[in-house]
């Protein structure tokens, strides 16, 4: 097992294939961070890395040990009251915040058991590829344990961290429960974070660290597009990359989160991630435990592309539902832009029939099939069919779709309720609201209290009935607003700060029950586009809708930012009509198809012959997008060190390579054309240098080394002799590379 423990020096050295993670129990019995980075040899101690110099005006451990200065010590998980910035903060029955602790540890050759309360959690491959260490810190005065959990996935160079609290004594209040802390010896890093808003989700922002605190956070209970829960710390020019992923450093989590990077007065850097402590507390009774979401850390000294690859492999093998992880995603058509809520069964069947003729594999019925939902003012929560639109029920319509050999999907928004609904008439108290206060609507809808067990039970029963009736293949799970008036009638006033986390646990429980009861149903999460693009959702829903913006050019930016942390099979992309509904831009069908083709291809446009050809091409070449782990941009010589290109861009590219390097698919996008341009070469990455390849069925063959190092010539988009001149802006050129 890759865990080396020196009992005498109390040193823990944990290794993956290419990295070392080292910490040591310090003089005050706290766990001190020693090193995280490229693999180093195992030694009994690393006194050089643990050297402590005495500074003026800082707290010391004791009168005798003045060089041990508490606010300067790098730690694994700081607690309140020791002159340090805490990862955990506890309130005891008497006014006392800090645990004086002693420790023990446990090592197992597997991932530990699933977290309580249905939390999303990463898994190992039947106990064969992960080693877990739990450091148990016991409070000497109270019967309380704080457990620091570490799981090392050897082949993926990934560390999964979390913390849990077990109380066997008097009631304790947890005021702050972060998932992981990482202390770094210097501040020479750039912080990469991904922010945006509706229709322009995660755009990349990169800034050098400065003294003080910089953070990425959400306090909205459910995630929103302004912040994605993933940060990257990279040496300037991408020399070293550290990836932090809170749960879902990203955190595997779908609620309010905090990623904080703090540079202190001595230029050391502390990174923490977890549940946002604002408006959070948890009453821990005797005999109870509390588990934080899991955080994912990964390191490579091989650059951004290597980071993207190892994270992609890891999510595919240890996060995504194994039933879908390596399965091709169906090419689908969605009726929304064609009909909105104004449809009948026969009107929809005309779309279905034409879709079948093109080779499209699934029809998804969007909003408007339930209750009396002819507009967005009504019926959310009434998950029974509108008989005016479907005389034989939605099950009868689904049967007609299935008989054509196509799969069938449905849109739900399970967490919502309309005032004009049977559900509200029967259970007005199930709506989130503060008694006597005005309830704030958004999009004419309100939110159900998912912290209530009877609410989760009711939604599960209603959705289950529809799934069985329709023999459903796919669910688009939408969530179109943030939560206001956050209050639950199930908790007393002094425990309302538990509501936000309990809400997320209720959502997870519903997902857990549905995915267990219907394992063959493919779930896709959606929240006004990319408002819930996180690893907690990905655990239950193998793919997500990353933006409502379907403009091909804007999608290049959106998908470019998303690709830093997620693999192509994790999100869907539409081919929609032009002029585009969000920006009014007109782009060619060729470009729209190629942008969407690099994700899970959906169609929202008229079913023309050209769409038939694109869909057929998608069917023929889908497999690399589910089996591949590499994504890259390519605008110049390939160094293997970059995935993306600084934005804004005039040209960029994407590429995927399958696991055995026998096939690659790449696309080059020309945003704006230039007059009289120079020669263009496309430099591939990730190929086998010893293999021989064909590009787009060329007669000539090329070694992988040639394609990666010398490049592949790309003809001018608008040749001088061309007449009439082709459209050159917003152009896309695809390359299919196959080993021969």
C-alpha cells in the first residue's frame, strides 16, 4: 500500500504513481503539512522542510518552545482558537472553541464506505485501486472525534479528502466544517477560476496571487453560473498545477461553497474548500456524526493538458455512474424551440417521424406535458399528464416513440411548485417560505422544501409512476431559480442554519432513490443552463446542460472554460436555429454542428438534409467522446503543456483521443477570418509517436510524431480563386485521425 508511516517521528508519507503527500504530527498534536507535489523518496523525517524560525510578535507553543509559532505552522486542518485560520470551528457546552487532541489512525486498502445521508461520494473499483487513511483526532476533554479522511487513487494521481465529526458526549454546535485544507510554502501561483452568468457560463479568469484573501464562493444554496466550484493554482507559464475540487478543490457538492486562497505576511499560501460557513451551523447530538463533502486534489508537473487528462480519467472511473461512464450518449432531438408548450400528440409525432428518418436516436419531450401547463404560470408539482394533449396518456405517446425504435425522454423540474397547482392546493406548507413574510417568486415559480422527508417521498412516488408508465429512457432534471426565504418548518429557530445543507441532502436522496430504482434511466441535470454544473450532480446525472446559450461562437468560449474540469461526455450541446435566440448571430450549420459534436449532440433545429448528414456523421464517430480523456486546444506548436487558449480568441481548437490512441477527432475554429493570412498548421497532441495515421481518409499516412511535432497543413478557408467567396467567419474544420 502506498502509505508509509514512521511511528517514531509520527510522519505520514502517502504516494500515488507520480506524487507524494506528506504530513506529520506536531508538538501540539496537530497534523502539520510537510509537502505535496511530485514524488520524492521516503525518509524517516523531512526536518529541512519542517524548519521553524522564530519571528517577532507571534504566538508560541510554550515559554520553552518559542520557535513553534502557531500562526506560522502549515497545517492539515486548522481549528479555531490556536491563533490560526480554521477549517473547523466548534462550540462546546461551555465557552470553549478548540479541541486539545490526541490522535490515532486507520489504513484500509479501499475507499471507505459511502457517506451518510445519501451524499454524493467518489468510489473505487471494487477496492482494487485506492488506499484510505483516516487520521482520528480525539478531544481530551470531550468525547468528540474529528476524523480527517484521505483516499489516494494511485493510477490517477488524485487525492480525495474530507472531514467528519463524531460526538459521543454532550451536544456540540459545528459552526464551520470545511472539507480540506492545503498549506503551500510560497505564493508564486496564478489563481484560475471560472465565472460567468446565465448564457455565458464558466469563462476562465486568471490572476496572480496577492497578499490577503481571494476567494470563489456561492451563498445561494444551489449553485449558480456566477461561480463554478473549481479552482486551479498554477505556476506562471503552467509549470506546476494544483487542482482543488470541493464537492464536489472542485467540492463534490451542489450547495453553497467556499474556495479560499489566503497569502499571509510571510508569503505562504493556504487553500481551503468546503461548505460556505455563512448561514451554516449544525447541532451535533450525542451519538451523531457529521460528514463534510469530499474534495478532490490532483497534481501534475506536466502541464494543463496532463491535468485535464488525469482528471477526466478519474471522473469517468470514480464519479460517473458506471452504467453510463463509457457508453455512447444518444443523439437526441428536443421539441422546445419547435413548439414550446403549444403542442398535441400528433404535432409531436411529425417531429418524431422526421427525426427517425435522419438517424436521431431519442426524442425528448420538454416542458408542457403535465397538469394544465400551457404557460409558465402553472402546474409545477403536478406530475400527471395533461389529457387534452395526450388522449392516451404520455405512456401511450412514449409507446409510439419506442415502436419506431427511438428512445424517449421527459423534462421534469421536481424541486419546484406553482401557486396554481393541485400540489399547492393540497400542501401549501411544503413551499419554502417564512411564515408571515412575502414569498419571492422567480419565473412565476417557488421552491419545495426538500429538507422535508414527506416532500421527497411525494416527488419520488410521482416521478416513479411516470417513469414506469412511459418506460422512460432519459430525464432532463431542471432547476430554474435560486432559493429565497430559506426556512423550514421542520427545524426550530436556533437550527435554521442547517436548512441549506439539509435541502441539498434531500435533493441527493431523491436522486439516489430514483437512480437505484431505475438504473437504466439516463439523467441530465440542468439549471437555467449551467447553474448546477458540479461534481455532486455528476455523481447522479452523468451529463449536464452547461448553458442555455446555443450560439456556436459563444459556445466555444463556454465549452472551452468547462473543458478545464469536465470531460466531453459530461455535457450536452444543441444545434439550434439561426439567427440565434440569445445573440442574433448567424453561423453556418457546419459550424453549429461541429461545436455541438464535441459534446453530447442535441438537435433543436429544422430537420433538413444537411442535419441528416451531420447526425449520421455523429453516429459514426461518437465513441471517442465517451472513451477519451484528453481534451486540448491547438493553435500552435504542440508542447503538451496547454489545453486552452487565452480568451478572447480569433482561432482555437479542440481534440479528443481515445484510450489506446488509435483514433482522435479534432476541430479548428476560425472565429474571424484575416485577409491574406499566413500558412496554418494544426498540431495534434496525445497520439502515439510510433503509430501510423490517416487524416480525413487522406491517401498519405503520417506518424504520430509527425502530426504532433511537424503539424498538419490546413488550407486557407477562403482561397484566392474561389468564386463565389465562401463564408469565412465562424468557420470550423474537422479532422478525423485513425491509426492504420
